[in-house]
């Protein structure tokens, strides 16, 4: 059995996971990080991408967007702004969001910079959700 650490995933909706994990891979604002047991203390802002969690029961994936990752004393806290387990993602909704954002971006000449920034962020979120839901 691999060494493990305590992982808590806390969202605005409550506790998404509280248990042992052997490995956590997540996107931060600086790139992908992998956390293993006995990792040094570490705090960083989360980016937008797939979170993979290796537990004694198997590997789970989720769309993880924004928030904070904290590691201290072999306890890891993931506090994302948005977190959806792969099996809970509504693919059709994610595809509709992608199509809507792409449509907005096609009409760049008639959109404000703010509208374009929002549409680009929505497109990135929809792409992450779609990608993770296919795993």
C-alpha cells in the first residue's frame, strides 16, 4: 500500500471529499502540481483544469476551477471555487455553454472587452467540464 495523506475538498456547497489519498494532481495558476504523502508545506492559487485524486478505492477525476490548495503536516485542503466530479457533469449543458461562448466570440466587432473576457472564461470552463466528463 502506498503512503497516504489526509485530503479535504471543501466547496461552497460543503464537503466534497474527506478521506485518505495517495496522490493529488491539480492545475494551479503556475501549472500542474502533484502532491504525495509527506509533501512540504505549500499554498497556491488554483487554476482551471482537471483534478485527479488517487485513493485506496481508485482514481477519481473532477473539473476544478479557481480557489486555493494548501498542504501542511500531511493534510491537504483543496478549496476550489467550482468543483464537479466527472460523473456529475452534465455534458449537454457543458456543450451548450461552449457553443454559446463560441458564438459570442465570433461577434468580436460588436462586443466590449468585458464581454469578450467573460465569454473567453466561460469557454475555458466549458472546455474543462466537457473534457473531464468524457473520462
